């Protein structure tokens, strides 16, 4: 099922075929989870929101219109709305303020702290990039989207996305370099 | 390729494990430093990629379908307004107390009661409210099409209740099977009343998909629950299977619905038969290999050829044989095969299989009435000389027959068309064999696209259908050796042969 086209699965899901929607879920759940997790920085919240994304998508699958937007872009719109609601509910507008980084049971507190520090430093560095460059790096390296998916979502050619990614990495290297220098 | 392209591609290859940094540096030594730096940056982001927990993934998947179905239809969205209307009921319908309670619950301060009742299970206090509110919805659903759809939804709801009860370790209500049968019968009745062929076809397909999914879900449940709790589940699976049988026959031959088949009739499938032999005559009655099938009612598209070996399938009701499938088969001389339910013998010793007299048997002992049998032999002077007697299908083994439409690229799933409905099925754990037991590789299925296959042991877990075994016709082996590419597979839809005797039904 994993190889059937999104269009076919969506069409079947719209008729109430749960197995077709389950296949779409399997195909995109990790990307959506990563996308959400990067924005809420808490495993439990990311799981709740991710689950809600797919529950809403299943209920609204008949309203999905296959046009320019990919199915995954549609899921991302739902995810973004839910993340916005999440922060609105908690009165947290600045995503980078959230320090609630989860640890795994096998992680020592020292390592966890170091990771959290690294993660925050990296996030801050990424946040200094131009919006489009941030989007491309996050979609590519955190969310795990292909160039083709990013190009459709951001309405730019795949070649342009590669160039933006390259420039974003160059800029990020400079930002990190500057910060390392200023930290001594 | 410019520098940005080279560096980007190298980073991709390294992160995907297709190349090492050394490989890239060797290929583009002039970009070594930049590549190292940018790779380090890319890796630092990539390492932050969170990993989803498998437990969450599996749990969330099961939760998706616990709520509402996709986008309620506009009519259903008007439910609350529509539910207020029972107060205007004037056509003499007796309104039970529970219905009034349901109306009150929706119209008055009891919205919460009606809402809460929707998740109630048989035996619980609010369950009668749930059923009554469903009855109110049914009473105010006007068109046959919407009535059929609502009944199909309600049949599915009864099955879901059985699943929930089983998962909670409760006994499944003994009335589940009757409720499922009642709703499916209502679906069939509404389809029969439709004048629109296209809508009928679509509803038959929906009936097919729903009942197959119900059977597969219940079959999985039976496998996971102790035997002491099987009875109610088995009765329910039987009702769904009869619904599926009606869908298959009606899809091929809509006139079958005129015979008012009922899912509640536990003997409905006792007259389902498969017969294969040389077609000796084809008037109102057919003679196949010496066995007479009376009052044959054919599908519109059926084509057949007198003098050729044919295989027919159908069901006998009210003295008429409603045929659902007619195919030409490879010549096997006078051999006859019949499959159906043994109904007993008359005083002259003539056996009846699914209501068809096959003659006096020779070469076999007595069979018990009501059992499924497959007989192979020859008919000579009113005697059926049995060369092989096999037991029929295992009861409640969920089995579907349909056309193979598609095999996924990785070979893990297939799409099969049954009664106009397409079902996606995982074949990861399935075994593929020909009818005679020759094992095939799953990858062989690609060459059989467009041909008929049989899936048995179908189960459904978390909304996904899983095939147990896949059977393909022995003739399909010819396809695998390349014959299919020339269009000369052994099994053909009837009528693919040319000849003077070829007939087509008007």
C-alpha cells in the first residue's frame, strides 16, 4: 500500500476506506510529527497534536481538493493551525522560549543538558536566517521532506530549493562561527 | 553542475548513507573544506530530527478511526433540525417512549444525553436512546439512496459495537447479528427499489466493501478472543458474509434482487453453486456436462459457447438460477465439477447439491446434509461417477474473489476489485499458490494483473486488510510463462472464443 499514489489513496479514503487513510497516515505521520515537535519541543504535546492532525484530516478528507497543493502540504496547514492554537491556549507566542526538551530514559542528565543547550543554540542560529532559508532547512533536515515536496510546498523549482539550501547552510555556518567567536 | 549543486548533492548522499565524506572529497578535492564545514552544519541539524515512538504511531493510528467518519453528508449535518421533526409525525407511526426520550434529548436540555448515548453499548442504560435516535434519523431519511447509505452506516456501527465489547472483555450482544442483518436487508431493499442503474451499482459496491471489511474485522476478532465468546461474533460474520454474497451476485446480475434475497435468511447461501463442464445445451435450462440447471437467468454481458467447457457460478432462488459468472475454461473432456452445499438425496438416490440434481453418486459414501462439498467426476446415464470428493470451504474463512487490479511497487499490497469495489489489501504475510497448490512467488502476481484471484483468510486490523492466502487459477501458470502477454491465458471471460455457436444474451 505504501507505494500506491496519494491521489488513489485519497480517493479511496474519501469513500470511507480506512485502510487507504491508514496508508496515508503511515506515509506522513513521521514528517508531521517532526514538523510539530520542532515547534512545540515536547514529546507529549507533539504526539497529541500529531494525532489530532490526522483525526481532523480523516474527518475532512472529502473536502481535500487536489490542486496545486500536495496532500502533505494540506496536513502541514492543519498542523500549523493546531500549533498556533496550542500556543494561543498557553499564551506562548515565542516558540523559541520553550525549553521543555524531552529526554530519553537512557540519557544522563548531563548529556540531556548538553543536547538541550546545543539544540537551543542551533535553533537560535536557525531563527536568524531569512524566513525562506529557515523553512528550507527545517523542511529538509528536520521534517525530512524531499526536494520535490519542498518545491511544491514553497512553489519554487527543485533547483532553486537546492541553491537556497546551500546558501542557508553557508549563512548558518557564518552565524555559528560568529557566536563561537563571541563566546570566546 | 555548479558548486552549490555539487555540495548539496554530496551532502544528500552522505546523509542518506550513499557516500562517505571521503568519496565526495575524492571526487571534488577543490571543495573539500567547504564540504566538510557545510556537512557538519547539515549534520548538526539532521541529528536534531526527533524519532517518533512506535507505540505512539500504532496507538494514534487506532485512534484516528475511533471518532466520526469522514465529512458527514449535508443531509446528515441537518440532523439536529431534522430530529426535531418527529413532533410533527402524523402518519400513524407508533412512537415508542425511547423515541420520545431521544427527541426530548435532542430538542430540549438533554442534548448531552443524546450525545453521550452515541458511544453507549448494548446493555447500557443509554443504549435504547442511541437506537431510538437512529430510528428517528431513519424515519426522516427520504430517498432510497440515503436510506441505503444510512442503514449501511448503522450495520457498520453494530459491528464496531461488537468490536468494542470484545476488546473490553464483555460478551457481544446476542442481538448484534440480527441488527446487522436487519440493516443489510434494508440496504438491499432500498437498492432494489431504485430505478437508477448507476446509483444501484454504486450502492452494491458500497455494500460489498462494507460487508467484506466487517467480515475481516470480525475474523480478526475471533482469532483474538476465547472460543467461549465466538458464537455471537460468528453469527454476525455469517450475516455480513450473506450481505457480501448478495452484493456479488447482484453486481453481476441485478435481476437477482427481484427474488428478494434476505441476509436474515440463514439458508441463503445453501443454494450457491459453482458448476463446470461442457455446455451441452443452453435454452431456458442449461445442461453442463450432463447436469441440468433449471430456469437460468443470465447477466446481461454473459457470453457462452455451446460445445465448449464453461464454468458458471450462481444462486438458486424461487426455482430460478441467477448466474453471477460465466467463463470459458480449458478443455478437460467430460469431466464435471460441482461445488455447493449437500442438500440430501431423493428416494431414488439422486443427490442434490445447492438445489441441483446431480444424479445418483457412484464411488463415494454418504455426505451429511448441510455440508459444503466439491465433487469431481463424470455423468453417465444419470449416474455421477465420483472421482474426487473434497470438503468445501472452512466456515467463516473470509474469502473474496475478484479481479487483480494493481500490485504496489514494493509488492506488499494489491488492489482487488470485488463487485465493482476496489479493496487495498496487504499481502506481506500471504502465501500465493495456484488452485492445485503450486507455490508462486508474490512477484509473480504482477504478471496476473487483470485476472481473477481468490483471497482467503482475510483479516482486518487497525483498518488494514491482510490476506492470508492468495489462489490463482492453474491456467495462470501459462500467463507467467509469457502467454498473457500474447493474450492467450488459459482462462478467459466467456465469449472470447470465436465460433458459430457463440451466443450473447440480449
